[in-house]
C-alpha cells in the first residue's frame, strides 16, 4: 500500500467512521451484499419489538457460547483424565482393569482414612485426659461420693459477704491461702473416703457420768488449725441467737438459767440424744452458703468442719 493510499484511507475513516468504512470495504470486496442493509442501519430503523427480539437472541447466543465453552472445558478434562489413567495403568484403556485398580486404591485410601481417624481420636482422647489431669491438679473437682453436688457452683455473693463483714474467698486457691496451708493439704483435708486406713482424727472413748462411754473424734493438728481459723475469722463474726448460752464466751449454764423467769420455781434441763450427728454436711454447707459463699467454697468449708463416720481398714 502506497503512502497516498494510506492517506486516502485515513481521510475516509475520519469522514465515515471506522465501522462504516469497514462495511464499505466489505461491500467493495464482496463480503457484504450492497443491497443488504448493515446491522447499524437496521438498529437505527428497528422498532421496539425488533429491539426486544434482537436482545433476546443475543442473550441466547451468550448462553450458547457459555455452554459450548463449558463443554469444551469438560471435554479437555475428560481427555486429560483418560490420558492420566492410561499412563497410570500401563497404557491401557481396559475399563475392567482400570475399575479394579481404582477400587483397590479406594480401599487402601479408606483404610488410611480410618487409621487417621483412629489416630486423631486417640490424640483427642489423650489431650482430654491430659487436660483433665491438669484440671484435677490445679483445681478441686471431687470431694467424695455424695458431697460434690455444689462443687461446680462458683457464684459468690460478694455484697452479702461484705455486709456480714466476712472474708471474700472465691476459689480453692484463695481458701488454702486463707487457711495458711498448701493446696495439696487442702485437697487432702477436704476429701471424704468411706473406707480409710488413715484420716484426720484421733479416736478414743471417755466414760460418761451416767455410765457407759462417749466416743470422741479429736481433729489432728493440721485440721484443727484450719478449723480454728474458720471459727475465729468466719463463724465468730456471725452473731449467734440471743437465746444461745452454750459454747459462747461470757455465757454459761448460769446465764442460761438466769434468763428464765423466777416463777415458776421449776426449771427442766434436757439433753438431746445424738444431737451432734444431726449437724450434717448438707446443713453446714447450707449455712456457709447463706453467708454468701459459693457452692464450691461452702462445700470445702463444710467438709473441713463436719465429721462423718468411716470404716477403718
């Protein structure tokens, strides 16, 4: 193409526009009949109905192109898979042979997955076991059969404790520091066994004035010191009933007798049979809980303050 031809083409493109120039050349070289209007002429003169029809055809064409593209993509994947299978299975297209080999591979893969699941479950079981052992080491999670029902209640009523002027104790570690003992010692003191070869009491009998003997269980030093702290720093702070005279400093049987009217002249003094065994673990735990302590701390304090018979071996 000469320079003059290029110049003429450039001038025509500027005058007609690129699309109109292209159709003119297509008609000139016989690629588009001269008596057939161009698509642009058709669009300029088309009605709304023709426009809607053309848009619908174009949308269908786009869908067909997409479907064809997807089919070719699937065809390439299938062809590649067949080639891979042929390479994997000795260059054969024997479907039965390939099926058997694939079934074997799937079986071996299934065994591998089962072994992996088994290994994972064992690992999870081991992790749970280690977490539980760590929890048992760092926390008190069991204090004996029939005594642990409130051990997982940690709702401390701090306002109530402050109102009663009682020390705030929210967990077992704060309790062992409050009692000035080690955490292991607290765990040892607060665990109940029905059958024991050693426990926290000295047992002996003393004669009664009325005849017979009275069984005594005196706490050993570690438990006794803890009980003394609980008495001095918790129980002694709670004021007893004004009608109580026993085991209260400054009161005695004399103050108890003087509290009664002088008439009539007869006063009866009664001793309740087996009174102390009625102060059960549950009743003492409920008392500590009423002070504002959580079920967890109330259970531990009650275990330290109550005595249950055990079968010695």
